């Protein structure tokens, strides 16, 4: 067993290294909903204080009162804290009246439809930008220590699901005798334990993960109560209830099932196997659905089809990788495993790979959507890595199938080895002395078994009995190791399956990170919507106070440009006295200049249509960008002034 231990240590080290590399540096989890628009928009300068702030996201998000905060230049909250959802994916929060001029900060922290935290901030100004603005403290939702712990718990939950479902399926479908093997039992029970512990941990951390990000909030029962009312909380709670049913399934599998097998009652074994298969499939599908109902599959396009496909994908992963792990443990730790069991698992693995390919192809199309997203987004790049790992895994599996075929072809040789280890007279032609050594060992063991446990006294000597028990255990272990190492084909199969397990660990880590990464389709749609919002600034309104210095020379110019984009626009100019009444001045002229591209000034002479109101149609804005807008106001024959302001148009 000394040569086996280093391999398992290497596998554990690989597991830790991959987990650390993929999860430790994750920082805040990638948001799966993106801010695609706002009113006022990012960086806008509005002349009048708005009554509310609206935010538009790429998908539905979960909000509560306080999810959106609006801060004045000094950092004081100026919103009423009540979030509304007037339509679709647009959310609003009301503002207090009488807001001063200056730069305001809008900070938001919400949860996307697929359970991932989304946070961010932007600024807009009233009247004119101020020299200072509010500083928003770092928002740790989805990041920090809690984010790292939550990501690790997600990985453990996936691994536990794979071991629980895949190990149980391997026993029922491929190797019923394995139900009585202790190492195999440890795999399945370990999977149940890992999944249960990770689920409880995620449920406790959920409130802090999507909120403050503070470690101290993990055990805040108020936050836990809020989490239980969310979709993610319901999914995690349902998973715990299903795990209780899974515990009953495991107890029957390793209790009554093993007992019936020992009794040799074939009819009862058949009925029990059928019942366990049906019940296990229902519990496994239910566990898979707890991921599908709260993550990627539950949002986006074709959710009615995507959720069952996602469950099937998870079950195929568990059957393949969980069965692979159980087979690896059996090859290293079990005294023997039938060739037929290995061949049956080979067929199960092939069917699982086919199901993975079909469901994975659909999921890739649904989550990526385009070739550009496949190579140009982090999700697409991780998906390519996952596909590459699956290809490597399939290649190694093909090698394992070849070893399985060789074992089947030389099953007679395996039988000879088995006969030799049980006292047969068959000898190894390559080493004639090995048979005699085996016989000597067995004779020695029989002699030890017949040796009296006590001499010269009543009863047994407990120290001598314990010593003999340790000797027999050591000899049994050595004999089992000789059986496992006797067949070179079995040794080759062990090494190839071990390589498969190593790649599977990396694959599971990449899959975990993939589930916390914004899908390529969503990312591209959000970028397109954001770009459109930036290039379509909307109607422009400017407020320009003026003072010509002469008698009756003070007032304000209100200038509107609609629709405020490249191409034809309609311009309205209103002139008001300091008391707000309409002000007819002798002349109004407007000029537009884009200094960056050396365009202009483009002169506009609006027509006077009413008291204090001028208008111009067909005003051409040739390119989008920052424009300098100058308004010349003449209040008398000799009193005139030009006022200007910069604005983004188009």
C-alpha cells in the first residue's frame, strides 16, 4: 500500500491547487445581470432636480428597500429608500425635494435572477458638476473572504453530488457486490456528508454573500430569515429535505440490500434493486433540480426546456465522474472487482458522455449564442477550456476501455491468479517458487490460527489475542495487495482511471467557476444595450443664466434639443426673466462646436414664434460626442453676451 498512498496524496494536492487557482482569485463573482440604462444617465448634467432615479437591467433582479441609494455631494442620502418596479426590468427610487446643485452618486446592490449578486455605482449632476462627490465604500457582495468561502462551498457541493449519485449508481447498475465493500460505502457516505455540509454552509453564508460581505454576518439569523424567502434560499432548503430522503436511500442500500445479497434471495434482491433504482433516480433528479431552479437554467431564453436539460446534464456528470471515482477506489482498495462490473461501467460511461455532449451543446448555444461570444467573453473562453478537458477525459477513457478489453480477453489468467491466492496447486510458470511461497504463507497463517491464545491459565491472554489479530490483519492486507498487483492489465487500468480522476477534478473546478461567470450571450447583450444607451443620449436640456450688464439685461436661456442624437434635430429656445416670466429679447443666436474633431462652429438662427420662445427645425448634428453649445443673447442695441456649456449629443 506504500506505493498507492503517494498517488492519492498527489491527487489531493492537485485538488487543492486547482481549487485555489480557480476560486481564490475570483474576487467578486461575475454578475449575470448588467445595468443597461438609467435616468438620469451616467455623467448627465440636468438643469432641474429629478423626482426619481430609474435603473434598467438586462434581466429581472431581486431588490429590497435600500437596494438603491442616492447620495448628495456631501455623502448624505437623498432617496426615500422605497424601490418600485413600474415596468419590465426597470426599477425606480424616489428622491427628496429641494435638492441642491452638484454631483450625486447612485449606488445599487441587487441579486440577479440566477442568484448572483450585482453591485455598482455611477454619478450624475444637477445644474453643474461639483468639485466633490460622495465616496461609496467598497461593496463586498460576492467577494472578499465570504465570497471565497461561498465559492469553495459551491465546489464541495458539486463534488458531493457527484460522489453520492455516481457512487450509488455504480453500485446498483454495475457492481451490486460493491454495496458490502467498506471503501465503496465511504465514497457514497462521504458524498452525502460533503453535500449536506456544503449546503448548510451556503445557506448560512447566503445573506452575507449577497449583502455586506462581512464574515460576522454569516450567523445573523435575521439575514437567514430573509434568505429563506428568496429563490436561492428555497432551493437550498429543498436540497436539505431531499438529502434527508437520500440518507434513507443510503441506509437501505448499505443495510437491507447487503443483507439480502448475503442471504441469496434473488427475488427479493430483484425487487429491492428495482425500488432503489426508481427511488434513487427521483431523489437524484430532485437534487439536480435544486441547481437548475436557481441558477443559469432558470433565466434567459427557453427556461422550460433549459431546466430539465440542466438536470439531465448534472445526472450524466454524476454517473460518469462519480462512477469513475468509485471504480478507482475499488481498483485500489477492494480485494477484487469483477471484469463484468468494469465492462458495465464502461457502457454507462459511454452513455453518459453521449448525454453530456447533447445537453452541453444545447447549453453552449443557449448561454453563448454567437462565435464572437465564444472567443471574446470570459464565459466562452472557460467553456472552450471545459470542452478541451472533456476531450482529454474521453481520450483517457478510451485507453481505459482498451485495458478493460484486455482484462476480459484474459479472464482465464485472472481466474488462475484467484485460484493461486486461495490455495490452488496451479503454479506461476514465470516464477515457480511463488506458488510454494504462497503455500508457506498460508500454512503459517493456519498455524497461527491454531496457536493457543493462552498458556498455563484460564481464559485467553488479551494482549496475545490482540497481537495475533494485528498479525492476521497485516497478512490479509498483504494478501489483498498481492491479488491487486498480480494482474498487469488491472495495474494498467488503475493508472488510466487515476489519470481520468485527476482530469475530472480539474474539470469540476472549471465547471464551478463557469457557473459563477456571466454567460456570453448576456454579456454581449448588456454591452450592446449599454453602447446604445451611450450613443443615444436622449433629449438635451440646458439652462444658461446670462447678464449683459445693461438695463434689464439679466435672465436665463432654456435650450432643448430633441431627439438629441446625430442627424436631424429640433431646437427650442426659451428666454426667461429672473422672475420666471417670458422675456422677449431682440436677438438669439446659437452655435455648436466640437473641438475634438475641429467641427464648427455650426450656426443656428432660430425663428421667433411666441413671447420668449424661438425654434429651429432640421438642426444637423453630424457626429456624436461632446459639443460646445454657445448662445448669444442681445438685450438692446449695445448690450449683448455669449454664454456656453458643454454637452454630450448623439
